C-alpha cells in the first residue's frame, strides 16, 4: 500500500509505516528545515511545500495511492 504523508514533519510517521510494509510516495511539508531532512532520507520521493497549492494534476503523477 502507498502513503501520501501530509503535514510530514521530519518523516516519523512514514518511518513507522514503512517498517510496517507501506511505501511513502510523496510528502507535504511547509517547514524548509523538515523538507531538507525528508530529502536526505527519502531522496527519490516527491515533496510538496504547501498543501494549499496541490492540484489533481500533481497527484496524477504519483504512483497509485
């Protein structure tokens, strides 16, 4: 199962979900410092900087959720 982690912080929930067998396909986090941490630990996962600017077209590019 795939996860779109919104209000991600530094990725603690995704870390736990991935340990349970799920895969994170995208993050959404407004804090620049947290986005740097996410990019370091999940370099190939998309990161959206603001939940209010995500559109349907953005989601279509992600693996099926």
